[in-house]
């Protein structure tokens, strides 16, 4: 599932950089919203033609820490700049649903994404 849903969701995210790709599919990205806010974005799962993205607002410094390996990508979702993670789910039919979750609600299983250290 591509990143088009990220542009179509309420955040209207543009992708700036792929930090980690997996079998041809980008799974850890950096993007920005129309207001210039930087976002760390992860493909959290794919199944039956659908997918789920996690999006966390961050400072450029925090994203640089992930980019250079000084912070683990999963920590970017445990400690976002706002204390929340925006979840974008795309159904097999292309329908998009969104929810906002507290970072404290994110489980280790959810964050055991392909989010190894970047550098």
C-alpha cells in the first residue's frame, strides 16, 4: 500500500525522506504537513490489501536523532512532540479512517515494527 493515503488524510502529509525501506516498501519516513510541522511516519502493518500508518509530530532535532541513530525509531512514537500519535488506517477498499492516540497507550507489540536503529 503506497503513501498516497498520507496526503489524503486530515494531516495532508508530504513525504520528504525514506529512512528505512523493507522489500521495496517504505516503512519509516519523514514528512511534513502544510503548516511545516515535521512528522515521523511508520508503516505499522499491512494485511488483506489495507495498511496502518503511525504518524508522530516532532521537532527537527528529534527527527535528526532518529536519522543519525541517537534515538530508536520506536521511541519517536513513545515520545512524540505532542504526546499523541495519529493513526491512519487504509482499508482494502481505499477508505481512510483516522484516530488520535496517546503515546502512553502505544504497546511494545505495536512498536515492534520494522523500526530498528536507522544509522
